[in-house]
């Protein structure tokens, strides 16, 4: 894979730090060409029932089929709140959380997550058909879930990916220091602020505990840690690390239906071609204003919701 291809595929992980990531991956490969990802994440699925992974985001009426929003890198579906509020009235919206979000073992692979999410949506809505939406890395997880549902003979009426780059399909996971730096960047950009200063190299010189503390100190200094939420945010950092790392090395299976791809205006058109590799159906592009983060915040989120709402109202089967 060329550096250009790698940069494009890693866009789903973070809008910045591309060059630094490439340099670090090249350094690691040169030092140990045979290195493979380590089994960092403890084995075992959350003991929760499948339906416990699903939370209501917005109640519905009028007989609309529910829509399931798959969490992004935070592990929580709350990032979809503003989008759901802007959708046409009556559409019931449910969010899917990662198993182990607040405690316990996290999933080791995207396959494990997808099985859990397919179980969850089938328990909540036994008859289907299913409508799945995922933003950023949540789109990768929604795609994997749709594949699992189709393998079970279930109908997927809509698979909508919100500014989701094609799967990275890396040979090795990004290292912990990089992922923690990306977490700080993600928190800031989601809040509409500039990322805290600091480099991955500085973090990499620290041990695991010191890395986490350094990132938390930077977020606190930037005013991005609400009072009393430090412990929760530190847990979210490890959730982020797990989700992004597992998604980066995921080898997807092909989906057998249409993918609707809502692309932020700053995204590269090559994303459409990247997703054609992972479906036997068409990939339909829908342009929305804003960048990767702004499209999920007011005022741009209203246009994102109009585009998604049109798709939802047209896929009521």
C-alpha cells in the first residue's frame, strides 16, 4: 500500500496527524518488520443482554420503522442527539453502545461487535426490516452489522454511512500513544475547539499511566473536562483506543445491498470508490455541508438531517 492510499484510508481515524502516524508506522516496521498487533483487549463480551446495548434517542409515532444509530469512536451513540432532533417527526431513533462502555471487558474485534449489535437490533425489533446509520468509524460498524443481519436472512432497508472513510485494513494497530493523542484531538474537534498542543512522540516517551494522565491534563487545561467527569472521560479514552485500533485492522466482508454515503463537503470523492470494494450493490453519494465534525453540529446538522430524513422516509419497508 502506498503512503497516499494509507493516508486516505486512515482519514476515518482522525482528520489530522496523518504525517505523524505514517512516520511512526514506518519507524515501527523498520525496527520489526514482522510485528503483528498485540491482543491488548481482554477477552469476553459484556454480560449485558443484547437489548441493553440499545438506548432510545428519540421516540416515534405513525408506524415508522425504527432507525438504529451505531456508536462512533466514543462507544456512545449520544453524538447523534442533534441529528435525531432534526429528523422528520415520528421516526423512532435508537442508539447502540459498545459492550463494556462503562465497565468490564471491551470487544476484541469488529466481528464481535457486529454480532452483538445484530443480536441487539433483532431483539428490539424482531420483524425488521432494519435501517442502520453510522457516523465516522460508526459507519464501519454499521456496515459489519448489516453484513451479519443479511447472513441471518434479515432485510436491511437502509445502510447510511455518515462521512465514513473506507476501512483502513492496516497490518498493525496504531500504537497507544498515537491513539491517546487522537482521542484528545477528537474530543476537542467534536466540541468545535482546536486540539490541545503536544506531539505523539512526547507521549510515546511515557509509560501507559503517564500517557493517560498527560492527555487528561491537556484536556483539563483546554476546559474540555466538565467538573466531576474526569474518571468517565479517562474510561472513554480507553474505549476510543480499543474501537479505533480494532477498526483499523478489520478485514470487512462484502455487503450485498446499497450503501448511502453522506459525505462532508471537505471529504475526498475517492471515498465512494473505496466503499465499492465492500458491497455488491451501488454506493450512492449525498453531499452535505461542513466538515467531518461540523456536519453533526448546528447549523450544518440540519442539512445532514434533511438528507438522511429523505432517505429514511423513502425506505419505510
